[in-house]
């Protein structure tokens, strides 16, 4: 079997601004949703965002939705269910595991201990919450482009 290689230039040329699936945002601070939406608009990303202010509601939605889920972005520290508890619940749910959703934390000033613990749960990234729309736009742009070109079990070449 011959390996397929793609150059960074080819990837950049073929990257679209349309995302195949929804972003799930879980954060108890509504301001974060507004910041995320402004950042997506700044970079002209065509993506639907489902916002949940707690992990329990997000988990229930992810279990029952028929929609394709592109990415989960979660805060670390929230009431009711922490981001780590949400990630653990996803990992323990066979149906959600099979959806192969990348899961990242975007949290305010994660300590070394929090970052380490997050990676114990096999998260795909841990980012400090950007303070401005411009910073958020740059971070989201990198994250989304990465996951668009990354192959998932359900994608076929």
C-alpha cells in the first residue's frame, strides 16, 4: 500500500471555510459564546455552534443528536459538571466515542496540574482563553483548519 502525502501548500489551497458538522461549546460564561461567534465571523467560518452552559446538557445533546459533531470546546471549571467530568463521560459512552469528536479545553489560565490532568483524559488540546476577538479568531482558525484536514475514522479518502 502506497502512502498518500500532501504538502502544506496543497492543504492550504484545499481548505474551505465551511465546516462539516457542528461545534459544541460548553462554558458557564455566556460571554465566551459571544466571543467565539465574533471570532468565527471574523475569519468567515461557516459553522453552526451549539452552546451549553453546563456539561450535563451538552452530554445529553451529544447522546441524542443525529447531527454530525465536528469539535467540542469546553471550559474546565463549571458548576454541575466540570470539563474533566464531561470528557470522562464522553470516553465512557460507546456511542459518543464512536463519533470521534475532537475535544479541547479553552479555559482561563490553566495551571500545570490542570493541563496535565486534562491530558490524562486524552484531550486533543488545552488553550488559555483568548482575551480579544482577534486573538480568539487566530486560535480558532488554527484549530479548525487542523481538524478539517485531519482524518477521522468516519472519513473516507
